[in-house]
């Protein structure tokens, strides 16, 4: 997986909170239940009391958190705190989208990008247009594009006497897509990349500046003709390499379609700084990238670059296929890749669209909601919107999330879903969390981060080797203490699981009818 993938999640900085916060003692505060009573058989426990007490201490209100923890394969008392509160989930919504895709599309689902022509190969020249029929492949990387273009070069072709034409009719989106309005200061940030049938290489340009004995050198990958770098970085003697935050990357857009990116800062000799930015629309980016890649191979395209439909009488030259869906969802969930998740929702919609569907986004939402209903999941109030959780309108309850996890646990594709989730204290977005707690690798947890939102969802083990389905969300402004609170949920679930006494288990069985 390319390191760039982790940049496509919402990556604002998180304030660190010391581990002692996780170890707060028990208090006598009563837990908050799903409906304010025990009508659903949800019993009080010291575990839930402690979580509510920690919530009040961190957030000054018990309503800021919603938690459900359910044992899946061993002893334990299910825990419900504000379980039916409609919450903004952040990126744990990706878990819903990726699990749904496994069952709706199948684990071997792939995307194809087809290269065809309406002309003939004569000597070293392709006399005709080159058509690239896009499928909305979320993993059409620069490396794969280079490989397929190299195949054409390997056929002995070095000149295309015709136009380069992109066909992006894979998705039906007559009214476009709902936009996420970010309140940050960088509208070109990787995590804000919009989905598109023309998507290639996450629509990102990787800028780099390096200092050596010659001064500073700047370059971009891919090297696109419309983008020019104005390098104003000053070289310094050897020293400690500075943070990327010490550099300013300012794009200037010109009337002729070119973009000048000015970079300023100071860089000691032997150091390098980098930035990923999305500066072009997906169609223009892909057209420029194909031309750049072909030129680097010594090839020439004499015609124009444009968008259009692939004629029925074209002849297929070559095809590139994406990795299977199992590999794709691993990239989405490990690093919380927003644009890939949104592409996946559109793929579900395109596969399941009906004549009544207004567009593929709505078709994808409908298909997932209908599928969840067949699994017995209560979808009332569930708002998926774009499938990634990068939304201020998405909503889910902790109970709904836990129901989905329980269904997933029994799915034929459970192992594929679990393998896609970050391992506690080991990789993905959980890499730096809960270290030195004895929990490394003992949970697979999807995280969520949004302004006023922190969330976790997944599967975590306890000291009795019982696996729990756990969903926890913090909705509060500000939410900077939310991560520590959610880490406490996982920590206490592992070290002090709510297994209860023989009497409390008997009471639970009597109330719920579970034996």
C-alpha cells in the first residue's frame, strides 16, 4: 500500500493525553441506558458506571458518549450507554460500507480500465485515437498506469497519431455529489479529494524539495505539464531536519489552465520536505498523467486531450485490473482512506442501480440499507450519505453499529473484514494508540475523527480471551479528550471485562430470556 493512502483520511492533529486518564477509579454515578430504563434488559454494572463517570469528568456531560459492548464468544454482560442516541460517527462509517461491499459485490470484485482504439498500428505508430474507458477504480495508481502504458510501448509503439480520450461514464451522477465543507485552511488536502469515475493515483501530486551541496532542488511526481514549481526554499548548513509545518505551499491558478506552486522555507543540507496536494480536476489530472507517463517512455501523442465516449467499434488493446475487493477494503480501513470509501459506495450503486434511482450515490445508500434490513439490523435513523463518514450529516447509533458487527462476526467474509481493521498499537490508525498497555494486537479497531467527533468500532479481546464487538462514539465540542476516553473503553474492556457475578448473570438471563 502506498504511504500516500494514509493522507486521504481526516488527519488533523490530536492532543496527547497521558495514560493515567485511562486508569480513573470507579465512582457511584449511575450509567445512562439506551432509553433511560432497563426495559431492554440492560443492567447496571461497575464497568458502565466507570465509563459514564469518566465521560462526565472529561466532557462535563454524560450525553457526550454512546457505547455498546457485546461479548461474541465467551462470558460477559452486554453494556449499553446511550445506545440509541443518534450520533455523528466519523470514519467508523467506512466499516459499514466495506462490510456491505464484501457481501453485496463479493470479495473477488475487481475494477477494469480498458485501453482501445479506432485506428490501426502501422510500424511504430498507432494511427487513431486512444480511448481509456474508466470504471471508477479506487486503486488505479501511478505504478499500475505506468505498467499498462509500458505494455503499449513494448508492442513497439512510440507515437499515437490521434487524441487521448477519457470515457468516464461508469457512474450516473446527474446532480453531482454533496460536498463536505472543511473548516481547515487547505482545500487541496488529500483527505478532501472528491470521488470521480476519472480518479487516478488518488488525484494527488507529490511535491518534494531536497537540500544538498548545490542548494535546493524541487520536483513533483507525477511531473505534469500544467504544474510548475516556484522553488523559494533556502538551503542551510547541515542540521536537524525541520517539520513539514515549517514550509508553505501556495498554488497560483492561471487563466491558461497552468498552476504555479510556490514553496518557501529553510532546509538544512541533507534534509528533504514533502507535500501531497490535489490541484487539478480528476479528468485533467488523469489526462496529464497519461501524457506525462507516455512522454517519460519516449512516446508522443500528437492529438488533443479530451473527455468523450468510447465508440462501439473500437478495438481493445490492453486492460488493467485492480486488486480484488479484499485488498481494497484493507487499504480503506487500515488508513481510513476517504476517497476510496466514497468510490466504493458509488461502485455498489452502479452495480445495483434501478430505473427509480436518481443517481449511483443514492442507489448505493439504498442497496446497503436494504441489505442491512435483510440481516435484521434496525436502520431507522441511519444516515450513510457518502460511505466514508467525512460528513456532518451521517448518523448511526451505537446499537446499530453493534448489530452490524454481530452480523459481520457470523459472515463467511468475517476474516476478510477483520483483517482490514487496524491492529491495536501495531498498524494503521491505531499504530500509536494504547501502547505499553499489554493490548498490542489484541483488537482490530476502526477509528473515526472529525471536528467534534471521536469514534471506534470493531472487535477487541479481554483477559479471558472473549472477543467483544464494541462501538463507542464521542460527540462533543471540543472533542480533544474523546480519544483518551475511547482508549479507556478498550483498556477497561480488556483488563476489567464486565463478566458479572453468578447472580447478575442469572438476572440478565431472566430479563432477556437468553440461556
